[in-house]
C-alpha cells in the first residue's frame, strides 16, 4: 500500500511539474497554424489536441499490458489450500 501511495505521489508531482501548454509541431505546421490563428481560425488548438491524444495512446497501451501481466502473474502465484470440510446437512 505504501508503494502505491508513493507511486501516485510521484506521478502527481510529475503532473504538477509539466508545463500547461506544449508546442510540439514541425516548422511547417507551426507556420500554417500561426497564420491560421492570426486570421481568427482555431486550427492550432485542434492540432495541439490531436498531438496530445497521439502521445497519450502508447501510455494507455503500456499500462494495459502491464495490468494484464500483473494480473496473470498474481494468478499463477496464488496457493489455495482448502481443507476438506464435512457439511452437516441435518
């Protein structure tokens, strides 16, 4: 439980340290978006959101594989010892 809290706390600190706006575009895309924004368009916001969605997808995939691996690993190491019990059905 302590490891989980520590991991979540570390993740929260990383989220707080990240900048709010990210400009991750090639120069041609950036110039196209800047000219669109200067003319009153909203192409830049959509492009930035698309980039963010594309960056998030691999993290979800890795998290899903990690969860499946963890679940299967836990299932293999479970040792079930059920003693023989006699039931009284009177």
